[in-house]
């Protein structure tokens, strides 16, 4: 006899109070229910039920075995349900949040492949640089850049958010190319307003340089800083995804490529009870595949 079926009959007998009631609940004959019980007791070498003509009660071992059987059956049912859900095709609207620069320069190009792969999913993307509340604002996932505070959210690490230091050929022709990191303190350095980065940090095999920077232009938008650099207004430190196309095209020149600039961790976060959703799981897995950790 199937062991799980026998466990089901035994659990029903323990909860219903008799083998005949268990037989009815399981849709089998009373004789078959008795066979299941005897098979279990023979397999275990232990009595599970003490029965008289009027009543039955579980033995001490039977009480413990009942609890274990109930947990085993719960886990089996949960695993079956999860497997069935995983077979469902992702579908429906997925609402996510992402930082502006990453969302514009990296996520948007990647979404074509995602939407081609899952034609029944639609994606509503909100681009903003603030930390959104997934529950209050109705987001199923959010991409976060920087260290994550402790929370109930599940976080899946993505590739670090790497930075790049660049200037236009015109600027370098006028002001000269910095030869060592310390030279940056004598240049026009473009930064966010209000400036929260009074220093830029560059590392190589010889150590780390923490260079004080200054400049006459501050802008509170990464794309605007990129345009300012393209027009020769100074040296810019921005995400590589924002500047690398200009470097490849020769519109910007990468400075200190042998140095490592401070990168920031990047993650996709979501509520723990949402991951069973096929559309969310497909999106999280897609991000992990496309933006893999190094």
C-alpha cells in the first residue's frame, strides 16, 4: 500500500475518532481503512491505536506519529501546490519601481527581452530615486541601489552599480588631462546639488586616494551632469551605464581606467509572500540573469 495514503487514513482516523469515519472521509471502505492501519503498524512495529467495540484512543507513540504524519502531509501538499503554480505561465500586470538612471539606461533596454519572453505580462515601471513602500504604494518589486536596512523584504543581489570618471576631449584639451588622482582637486568637477560628495575615492594596487573636489556647477540629475560633461563643463563621476556609450563613441574620455571607483551594491527586493506569483518570480529571475553579480 502507498505509505502517504496510509498516513492520510491514519490522520483521518485520529481526527474523526474512528476508522469507519476515516473511511468515509477518505472515500474508501472500512475494510480498506483497517488494512491501511495494519500496514502502518506492521511497518513501524508499533501499535498506533487501542480499539474496543465502543471507542478508540491513540497510544503514546500514536500521538507523536499522528503529529509527524500531519506535518509530512502538509509539506507534501504544499510542495505539490508550489510545483503546480510554477507550471503556470506568468501573466498579468507587474508593478515595479527603479532608480531613474538605472531604469532609463539599463532596465528599459532589458525589458524588451523580458516582454518578448513573457507575452502575457505587462509591466508598469515607476522611475524615482526615493525608497518606495512596496505595501503602501502597491509595488511588487523594487530595485534598490546602496546598502539595505534590515526589513521584512527579501533581497536578491544584482551586479554592483559601478561608476566611471569622464571628461570631454574639448575640456581636456583646454584644461589638461589629470595624471594622478590628486590632480582632480585642480579641475572643475561636476557634482550633485547640494554637493554631498566633497571627496572622490579612487583605488589601485598602490592604495586608495581620497581626493577633495570642487566645481562651479552642481546639478541634481545624472543625465544633466552627463550633458554638462559632453559640453566641456568639467569632469563627471557617474554610473558606467550612463557614460559608457559616450566613451565608446569618443564623445567622452574615461579617466583613470586603471583605478577602481567606489561601487554600490544593487538588489531587487520584494515581499516574501509574493514570490510564488509566476510573474514576479519570472521578473526576479530575469533580473538575476541579466544583471549577474561579478
